[in-house]
């Protein structure tokens, strides 16, 4: 305290610091007061509704994510070879191996996706339902009948419904279903289907916790039926006649209002999800909400007051701590000025000495900084960049101030062109350095080349060169197009690189320059379709697009059939057919379609059914495609990749058959003496269907199963007859015949000799 009392006198640094902190505290207090006023000026209803809207957005996002995952799983199943055979093949019902493989894949998906309640496959050829849970699968028989008449979109929105299950205990489950099915339009029969049912158990538990705090969530469909919630009316109940429901459905935007529900005033907020086609509704009792807001206000005000008192104490402490070193700094400054002969006239306070010294240093620094800035950055370039980015509008005096060659305000129309470098992808490890170097050299070259031919303004934006030139409203001047073509030829001849030029739509006023620049950048992106070294005019590129573009699923299906058949010679034509459709699509849809095609090809050709967009293999190949600068390069990549995949698949199948033949032969060597030996026994041992294994056996050994076993037993019997003293009866038992007379008859039939005759000759 003694130290502080010594410091408190007018003109001292302590007093000035203290009053400065007090003024700062007053300003902060006023600011906090204004913020609190604005924060609490809204009514309790508005604040609670804002909170409710955020909660509804979170709930909507969670539901949309879960449904999207289910739709992706359904799509993945629909392109899986085993699943396709299970739902379309007439012999699928009797194929044990195929059904086992399909069920294993379904089980894997259900184990990794806890929200999936059941997955059922339906084969319209054999009228069979397949699922990991038999009771849940049989419950879908009624669903198949319902699908014949129901207008449900395949792979569309999730359909909420009640699933009745009959088993050890009868139950009804509330589920959300994603359908993938094919229907015969003439007979209305369902020919095949994949039915994926979801439950939202984890989300329900979370909502039950919120219900305990008097905060409820309810989801309605577009007709006012309850899709989710804790309403007493129950799941899928029709509550469309209620006033607050009608108000929500009839509104064309998200609603927040108060209404009387069950004789008590409640606050209602709603949010509509376009993706799901559902209304998310929050209903909160009014009294509970206002009590919470009042408590928050009280805590905030008390906290502000406590902080203000603490800040006053800290201000006094900081003033004392800061004044001492600044006083020493002022004395050192005076000594320095005395040494340099720059002592100020008259007696100055410590703060004045420091202020003048700082002012002098700051002035010198600003002069140096301004000089450096002028040498590094062209004021004209900065001005043009601001025009292109739409943060500045041209003024009449700008032409003279910046020495513009193009009068931006008097031109009938203005055009913007963007020049992009090509052909340097192979130097990816030094790309940024090379981009900067080449673009700098190219900028200088372009400036000299264009100024001698066309009046234009030019500026470098990132690694691109941007030109602004005047023209007519109707079309680009011929001189401009000729200059652009000559520039491309000169750059290719001089530097060995190509340049793509995108020209934006006409700007009929200087204020539209930024729009023309954006359209020029978009036009340059279509080098992906037109190829490197193109001149692309925005209006021309847009006019060629098919804005109603739909992904060519039928052509993709044809490609997969070729892959499945192993026809390498047909791959190039099938891929070219798909990319012919992509060339007419908007740029963003081309990129999305390429991603989708890559994922579909990997999924259809991979032995691992869990391949997804998170796999390292997919990410690596996607990165390779992103580096391709033309659609032709991407098309060639797909042709090579698919051909390699087919060759690898053929080699794997050949090796698998060779391994299987060795194992079957070894097994028959062990079992030839078994009287029960049959093709069904061998098929079961190696997990194959008996009928299918018969065909496979002939393919592996080039003979029928019975012929192979007969030859094996005769060979073994001959060895025993020559090399042992066993009786004919004992030898018959050794090779699988319990009846000795039948063995003699059988042996003579196949060798022409009785066993004793063969023994005598050998």
C-alpha cells in the first residue's frame, strides 16, 4: 500500500495506467451490458424455440445419416454376385453353398451395423424368403404381397411400417424399411427383392432420457402419421386433425409457435427434412422452459458483477507492475537522446517522452513498410483482384489512377479469360514450386504477347493468369479468338506445355466482372471433357450439357455382365459406352459419377464384400483418378483396371480348381474302401450341392464320379491280388464290397476275368 500511495500523484505513469484500465473496464462493462441486453431482449419463447430448432437439426441429421447408411448397404447388396444369384436364380433355393455364402454376408453387415433389425432376400422364381432369422424372414411374405400394389420406390425413402413376426412369441416391431426390388409390369408380380429393416434403438434410448427432462421429440410423415415419438396414439397413428399438426403441414417453412396441447400451454418447433420427407416436431411445456431461461439470466448477471470487481483489483495491481519498467524505459530513452543530441525542448512527462519516441519509430517503420509493399505488390494487380473477387466496384477516376488500358465503365461488354497450365502432373513431388516458376514465366510471356495484339488487362491469381478485355454484346471479337489460338501455339512451341483457356460469359457492366470471372473458371474445368489445350467458352459448354443427366445404370449393368463372363475383348466398348454418357453431364456430376463407377467396379469385382469408400485401396485409386486431367485418361484407366481384374480372377479360379482336385483325389484315396462312399458324401465333405458337384467333378477329372471310383477300386483290388495273400472276400471288403459274390461279379464285369484268374496270371 505504501508503494501505491507513493505512486498516486497527477502525471505519474501509475495514475495514467490505472485510469486507462478503469476506462477500459467501463468500456468492457458497457459492451457486456449491451450484449446481455441483446441476448435477453428476446422472449423466453424465442430462445427456447432457437434451442429446439438446433436439437431438431441434430436429430434430422442423425436420422438422415442412419437411413443413408442403410441405403448404401442395400445398394452394396444389389450389386453383389452371390446376392444377385440368390434372388434371381431358379436353382438358388437348392444351392446350399450359395445360400450359406449369402447368409454369411448378411450376418457380417448386421454385426457391423447395430441399427439394422433384419435383412431378407426374396426369390420370385422359387417363391422363397431368405434371412438370418427365419421368423423375421417369413414375416416378409405379407410384405411381398403388399409390394405388388404399393407405390414404393426402389432404393427410395425409408418406409415406416409395423412388422408382425410369428415365432416362439408373437410380436410387432416398428421398423423403417429400404426396398430394392424388381416387378413384372404385366403381372404385377415381384420377381426379386432385398428388404432392409431398421430400428432406432440407440436413438430411442437417448430420447427417453430427454423425455425425463420434459423435452419430447416426435416425427410425422407428410400425411400427419406418427413415424417416431412417444405420443400415446402410437406408431403410425393419424393425428393430422390436431391444430398444431395442421399448422405444421400447411406451412411452407420451419415453424415455431405456442399452442394449447392437452389443456396446457406448450411451445412447438418443427423442421422439415427434404431427404426423408418427414416433419421433426419438438413439444416443450411453457412453464419448464421459462424457468430455465430465468435461472440462466440470473447466473449471467451475478457472474458479470463478480468479474467486474475482480478486474478492478487486477487493474490496480497491473498499474503498479507496469509503471516501474516503463519509468526506467523513459529514463533510458532520455539518455539515448542526449547521446545522439536529440534532447526534447522543455520538461516532458515520462509518458510524453515514450509517446514521442514511439511516434518517431512508428513513422520510420511505416515509411519502410510502404516502400517495401510498393516494390513487392503492384497496386494495379491488387485493384484488379478486388474487381474479380467482387469486393470492389470500379469508379470513373480508376482509369487514370491505375493507368488502365481497358475502360471498364464505357465498354459495351467485358469478357474474362482464365489460362490454366496443363502437362505438369508427372512432377507432383515438386508441383507447387514448378507451378509458381512456370506460371511466373508464362505471365511475362503472355503479357508481352497479348499487349501487342489485343487491348486487355492481365493479372495473376494464384497459379492462373486472368485477362480482362472489351468486346461486343453479341459475341467475342474475332481478334481475341485468333490471339488466344496463337498464344497457345507459341507457348506449346516455346515451353513444351499446353494451356487451357476458359472464357466467361459477357459482363454487360463493370459490376458483373466477378460473375464473368467465376464463369470463366467454371468453363476451364471442362478441359476434363474437351481435353488439354482447349479454348472453352462458358455459354458453349453449358449449352451442350444434359442438365437432366441420369447415371447410366443400364450401361453399368452391361459392363458388370461382361466382367462376370470374363470377356476381356468386350470391356473397352462397354466402358466407352458409359463415358459417352458422362461427357454430356455437368462437371460436378462427372466427378461424382466417376467416384460411383469406381466404387461399383471395386465392389462387384472384389472378393471382399466389405469394400467401402473408407478402404485404403479405394482411396489410393480415387487419388489416381483425381490426378487425371482428361476424361479420356480416366476412361483408359478403367479399361486397363477392369481387364487386369478379369485376368486375376481367371487365374484365381484356375488355381482354386487345381487345389480342389488334389484335395478330392486325396479324400477318395482314403475312402475308396468305404461301402457308403457316394458323390453326395464327397459333396457334403467339401460343402457343395450334390447336383452341382457332379458337374464340377467331371470338369475337374474329365470323367464321371462312378467311373473314377470304379477305376480306383479295380486298381487297388489288383494290387491286393498281386502283392498279398488275402482271400477274395477280404479283398472285396478292403475295396468297399461287403458281399463277396457281388464283388466277384462286379470285378469280372469290369476286367473280363475273375479275381482268382487274375491272381494266377500275375
